[in-house]
C-alpha cells in the first residue's frame, strides 16, 4: 500500500509520500510516489500516486510523452486551469486502466492521484483525482487530502491542519501523521519524500528522509516521549470521577485529591 | 461501524466499546456492544461484537437460551476452558449467518467478536473470534485486540499497551484510542461502555460514558491540548537539519540555534 498526503495552507502547499510498494509480503519494493512536472514557466505540478503501480507509471509516461510530442493535443502545457489538469490526468488514468482491463482478467488496475500545483496567476490548490476520472478539492476548513492508507494518521490532520498553520509546523504534523501510519502498518514505510511549495515560486523544495535520517529518528523519539508523557499527565480516572455530574464537580474532586487551592 | 478493543494486563482485563450502529447515514442507532454473561460462580465472560447487528443479537440470544434450557447440550456453563467458549460462540456465529444467507441473497451477515473472561483457575484471557468460527489470542508482547474500525486508534495501542501497564493507565490509553477514532470517523460514537476486570474477581466493573460525561470532556480537552503542544515542542525542521548526517550533528545544530550549553 501507500500513504500520501497534501495540505493547502495560506503560505503554500506541503506534500509527503512514502515509497513502499508491495505485491504480496515477499515482494516489497521502493518507488517514488511524489513526482514534479515542469511544463512551462507559468505553471507547476506535483503528483502523488496510490494504487496499481503499473497504471501510475504509464499515466506518468503518457503525461511526459504528451509534453514532448509536437501537435495540438491536450497536455499539462496546454491546460489553463488546475482543474483542467486534473480532468486531463483523470482521462489518462481511465484510458490506461481500460487498456489493460482485459489482460488483467476484468480487474481494475486502478489508481488514485493527488494533484497539487499552480497555473498562471491562480491560487495554488490541491485536488484528489478518483479512478473514475473526476476530482474533488480539499475543504476550506480542513485543507488536507490523503490517499492510500488514510486512516491511521487522520486524527492528527483533523486536529491540527488549518489554513493559517505555517509550513514549518505543517511539516511536523505531516511527519507525525506518517510516523503513526508506518508504526501501525507494515505496508507503509521509509524513505519519505517531503515537498514544500511556497506560493508563486513555481518550484518545489524537495527532501528525502530515510529511516536512518537523524531528523526522522529525532522526531520519532520526541513524538513517542510526548505521547507517553500525555498518558502520565492525563488525570487518573476514579469510580467517583466516572459518576461526576459536571466539570465543576470533577474539578472539585481533583482539588480534593491533589490538595491544590 | 463499530470500534471495540480489549487489553490483557498482568492486573486484569480492560474492555472499551462504542455504541453507534448505522444502516446508511440516515439510520443511526445506539446499541450496547459490550455484554457480560454470568453462567456459574467459577466463570465469567465478556463479549464485544462488531459486524451485522442482527447476527450479533441472535448469537447472544442463543447463548442465553442454551444457558436457560435443561439438557446435555454445550453452553457457557459447560465449557471447561476459555478457548472452548470461543469455539462454541464461533459455531453459533456460523450457524446464525448460514441460516440467513439465502434470505440475505447470499450476502454474509457476518459478525466478529472479542471474548474475554476467566474459567475456573485458568488465567484470564482475551480471544478474537472470526466469522469463520476460529479464534486467536492477543500477543504476549502487545496484549490487545481490536474489532471494527481498528485503524484510527491503533498507533496508541502499539505504542503504549504492555502487560505491566496498570488498569488505571490502560483506561486512559483505551479512551484516547477511542477519542481519536470517533474524531476521525463518524460511524464510531458515544456513549462508550468501559469494563474493568480484576483477576479472580469474576465480576466486571462497568461504566457508561456519554458524550457530555465530564470525564470524557475533560480527557478530550487535555488530550487535544497535549497533541497540539507536542507539535509546538517538536523542533522546527530546517533545510540544514534535513541534510544532517547524524544525531550528533543535529544536536550541535540545535545548540547553535537555541544557544543552549
């Protein structure tokens, strides 16, 4: 499986993707799932992929072939809006899956993408492209998207991702969400590809973090210490607490136990 | 959906279950999913259920009918070991599902159970009963089991559940895992049923926590504050950090930034 996420902040976009692929537990591979496509000075695209590896690779190959071939066909150089890029990739995705359906015995070979980027003077955005070829944007209130193994790390994103979060904090949230997922699910694993896009820059700050990366080791250690400390700091629950009728009564009970004023 | 978990600690067993059921988003109900069965002074059983509601209710009804009917048939009063109780419930589960398969148009109507308890002088244990009728124990190293929506809250259990954790701490871990699940998935929700079983007591300390329960409000508030504080406390990640070769270099860099000795 896979875990990719993207955030749309006031400051810019943040992307994080793992690299583990598997076809059964005895066939583990590492493939990049975060891709950048440059197709003109006024536009910039980041693509994250989950699902059938053959399908995602052929979609990417077709995107690059369309860009390098002369003609009046649609490509990431011709689209005028980010949503048109999403529809274009959605169409390629459908075409690739359909072309292999018979060979795959009717099975899907489907893929899902997150497309991020900026076209012309438009605001940067992130869109989730479904295997069916349509797309959705991230919500205004909780501006993140996930594909792949989305459940393990979702709580943190729900809790902490807001448009006004700074990219540097968003990076910590993203890495914590990834660590929680990789710890609970073997099919998600390092190295991780991190991308930070600042509005109007038309280029991605890209980093690769391995499992022996000091930053990852440091973050994992501090994060786990914080989690365990949180359990120690949470108040012990007594039978009386469980029967308390309101927060004032609970607070009074806590005062009595600790002797606080 | 559902989220139920159980832990097997040196001190005893801890159970936590939500109560939300749904047949489509416009048909939400509340049903108890944590059940206790008394079938003799030397034995004690707790059952948590996930899956088809009709199947789980009929399995419970059959368990109670077997207990109240005279005869030499198998029941929770006749089994000599906890694993025999698991196989008995697994058999009822298969029988109920099979009896409705035709009516359900070939669909499963399957259910999954966690069985906890103590029989005679045996150590208390927790077992997961599959829809296929077989079972597994919790592992020795990380002695917890989950059924239903297991992914959202799994990281915390992996991180913190060990046999020597005290029941009072385990309760906090369980409630935090439940809060993270309910926050990220609408199909899991309060009230929550909490059960604490101390070894050899042959009875369950049972509590029901509603969404307006002061304890839940208090815990949720403190938990979220701790999570957000953790993000603030995690070190900011700079481009230099990302390129650091080892932890010593990272530590030196952090000293330089903060001026620490």
